[in-house]
C-alpha cells in the first residue's frame, strides 16, 4: 500500500483537514463544514469536493469519523440519504478504525465507499502524486535548470574566483534538492508512467559521500506529502539565492525575470 503521508490524524479536525488537503492537492475545488439545504432539511457535510475534467464536474462528499470504534450501519444508511439528495457522484465515509459488518452490507451496490484513512490515501495516490508533481514544477520556476547537465546558468560570465566561490557555495547548498527533485519530475513520469515512486526515506549516502549536506528534516521524511512540501520550500529558497549569484539575473526584481535568463547559454539580445 502506497501512502501519501506517514502522519496519523490526532483528532476529527486533523482527519477532516487532511482529507480536504489531499483532495485540494489533487486539483479539486474543496470546501469544509458545508451547510447544504436538502429537500428534507439542511445537512452539514465534512468535506465537499468538485473535480472538473474536460468541462464535466463530479461532486464528491466525504464524512470523516475519527472514532475509536467501528462505524455502524446506521451511519451508512443516513449517508445514503445525503448522497441521494445532494446528487453527489461519489461518497466516502472515512474511518479511523474500520466498519461493522452491517455497514459494508449497507454500502453494497451504492456509490459510497467505506475506507480507512490509509485506504483513502491509496485510492487517490496516483491522481494526487501526478497533480502534486506538476504543482511543484510550476511553483519552483527554473530551479531544476541549475542542476541539469548543460551547465550552471550564468557561470561562464563570472569574473573572478570570489564570484565563482560564492556561486559554488549556493549551488552546493541546494544540490540535495536539485538531485532529489529529478526523481519527482513530471516529465520523467510521462515517460515512465507505470514506474513506482522512489521508496522513502530517500537514500542520501551518495550525496553525503560527495560532500553535499542534506537537511535533517529531509532525511527524516517518510511520507511523500511531507517530503515534497520540504523540497518545494527548499527549491523556492534556492532559486532566489541562485539568481542572486547568477550575473545574468543578479539585481533583477521578481517581475523582470523570464525563463530564458536562467538558461545555461541565454540567447543574444537584439
């Protein structure tokens, strides 16, 4: 079972926030604690998500039960009514522990799935993983360009050893992120779509053997959600620092950047 996170929710609010966060990171429009008027009276929904693909919107309703006991069939019967009256396409009851046997019988031949938090993660892992990789790719701009084999952008314009040493120091500082993010490139996933994600925690011995420091929080990450969030943060910071020592981009305001300025050999300006 491939899970997004190794962190277990501590209470009902944690569970609800985690479920909502996962669906949002899948690219869905998500609301929490939604008060919906229905034909037989209003109802409060823990998580309401809408997934729009090619102009067609599917509605997903989630009820989160962080109980210490198994969910009984009565809750499933009540949820079936909610599903019918909201017109939702898919419903999940997400339980901390599990479900009574009668609950599974009550969900048979419906559009309701009874899952634990771990099973919910497994259901959405591939959709979440692909969406998250593209989200990071867009968020970190050209950070990856600095760690590609074509060479370090702007390095050939450095004028002296002091400038080269400053550039080398920043490049080495974030080398761990540049190297690790290669494992999570959405372009690589397009070529090897069926390839399982690299197992966690990541093996950092080769990086450290070459003298590149790896932050302790990255080494300790055992969940993809936590690791990718860390790498995205470090890559954002790294891009700012790399652009500050790259003579092509140094001193430019954020709005003055365009992608080709980070290229190893930017085209001549006319």
